[in-house]
C-alpha cells in the first residue's frame, strides 16, 4: 500500500516540484531555449552567441573566435554562479549594450537548474 501511495504521489506531483527534485533534467530543458544561439559541447562552434563550454571561471567577453560587443568585453567579471544568475535573469540590465537579445529567465529555480546544467555539461 505504501508503495502505491508513493507511486501515485510521484505521478501526481506538479512538474515544478519534480523539476526541483531533478535539477539536471530541468536544466537541460531550460537550456533548450539557449541552443538557438549557443553550443555547450567541448570544441563546439560559436553560433550567434559564444560556445558556453567552460564558461564558469572564464572572464566575460574572452571566448576565442567570438566577436563580443564592446559592452561585454568591458564587463570584466569572471562568470560564476552569482554573475551568471544575475545575467541570465536580465542580460540587458546587467550588461547594458550586450548583443544578447534574450529577455532572460525570470524564474530563479529555472536559473539555478540552468546554471547547474551548464556547470556539469561544460566540464
């Protein structure tokens, strides 16, 4: 009986709760909207945006072979969870003049899952 209740709870659990319990799955889903402009695989091509492999720990505006905006080159910060969180939430506000034409990920749980995914996928 207990197993049946647990199984039903899993099936009936809202997607948001499941995503929080499984951030890697949710992060991959959130990253799907980034794939239009970014790759994350080691050695992946730069697209409209730079390849994000190894972005955590890299100084903003320094991916070889990508033509960054002057604003991103001047940003000068090293990407970590905190700087990525702020930027992904509101790119245009954090780096005024960035060419990234994305409105941002407003949901903090989705941003956390996305940053976790980027961190794991780019090692």
